[in-house]
C-alpha cells in the first residue's frame, strides 16, 4: 500500500505541475508549454488511477483470503 500512496502523491504533484505549466503557457501564448502542462495533468491522473487499481486489487485479494480462510476453518 505504500506504493499506492507514492503513486497518489506523485500523481497529484504531476497534475498540479501540469496546471501551472498550462496556466503559464496560456498567459504567455506558448502553445508548447500549454500542451506540456496538459500532458503532465494526464500523466498525474494516470498515476492516481493506477493507485486506485492497486487499492482495489489489494482489497479483492484480502476478501478472497478471508473467504478462503473462513471456508477452511469450517
């Protein structure tokens, strides 16, 4: 789960950085900077999505272990 937190934080940082770059690009008329900012935002959202998938997969594994454990105990 520590990796999930790292992905979440890193994704949030990338997304915030992207918003900043996009804003600077808009303010200066730099289309390349705007595009780079949007790319950073997408990358950040992807990292956060990966963390969500890891969490859900971990939860499924835990539930499966619980069911198997309770089946074996009966």
